[in-house]
């Protein structure tokens, strides 16, 4: 059950924080968190904001287009900032700190843009992110980027609730992550791998699957879909396997646990009893 009074108190605090910033540059991916933050900033500051999307090969064209459409819908000036993660060795080496190196590179560019425009740089982490493996938060702290949703303790569930009330189209969109998260730590990130993952996931989404992840384990595709769609995935297995093998995979498997955000982090948290 949602406590509307508590949520309204958090929203009021969020608006107060944003008003206190004067002018903001929103790190904008187009997902529900950054969308809510952008819309809240629009309510608090009028036109004294910009939305900026860092774009590279790790982001799909569909996600970039969604960000453009949302910014246009709310009348927010939108900047596309090109980043070059695939030229940054600490990123392509793909250690457990990959997300930190990516975030560091992106925020360094966005911080420079914000400083040049006299704006405060803000990003959309929510309160739940404190309980997940988020090495990128070290970069947020390094550059002293504000996280207003987290500061007022808005959870993901509350973010979606508010976004629905405000009519934000992405309120119920599945959470997204960059394509590099499909590659196991220790295996180098390449443009070819990212493109293969993108093609495979796009193919599965066109078949109607949701919460799709194609984990790229060298020559193996490990497919994750919503648990409710596992039966359908298996029933279409031969066709799906054939198509993904044509794309470049040698073996195609289905993860019987279904979609699990952060499944590549299991090795980092596994204990001796296998949990």
C-alpha cells in the first residue's frame, strides 16, 4: 500500500532541493528515474534546465530516440554528448570496476558542460540503489554530482508511482542497463560483441519478449526473459537458436531463472555455500 502523504512530503522536498539549485543539467538516460527527475526539475525551475544524454556504442538507438522524444514532449532542451568508452582502456578491460570507469568518463564530460553553463549537475539514482552493486556511485561522489531522488529517499516503487500520477510515459518501462553489462567481467568489451548483443536482443523483443537480456559468454548466448515467458522462449527455442547462431553465436541457452537484473554480479557476491 502506498503512503500518499509520505510520498507527497518527499516530492515537496525534491522540489525544494531543485529550486535551491537555480539551474540544473540533468543526466538523462530516458529511463523512469531520470525522466521523473527531469520533469520535477521542469516543475521547479521552468526553463532553467538542460537534459544531457551521454551516447556511445553501449547505448541502443532505441534508448537514444526515447530520450529525445521525452525531452521534446516536456519542452526541455536536450544535449547529446558523445563519449568514447571503447577507446578507454580501463573500460574495455571490463574489471568489476567497469561501471565506475564508464561513469567517470561520462560525468567528467557532463560536469565540464554544466560548469560552462553555470549549472548544477544532477543524476537520477534512487534510494534502492544503495542496496545494489553500484561502483559508478564512486564517480558520482568524486564529481560531487547531486542525486536528489536518493537524497529525499525515493524508492524505485515510489518513483514509478509518482511518474504514473504525473503521466510520464516511461513510468512502467522495464529498467535498462548498458549493453556492456551483458559481458562477463574479465572478458574484453568490443564493438563487435556489443553489436551482436544488440541485434540478438532486438530480435527477441520483436518476438514479444520483455525484460530481455542476452548475456554474451564468449561463444554462448545465455538468454534471460521475464519468468512468465520462459515457457514461450523454450517452445520457440529451435527457431531462436537458429537465428542467433546465424548472427554469430555458437551455442544458445535459456536461463531457467528468467530475467535477473545484475546477474553478472553473482560471482562478486557468491559465498562458499553457493548463495
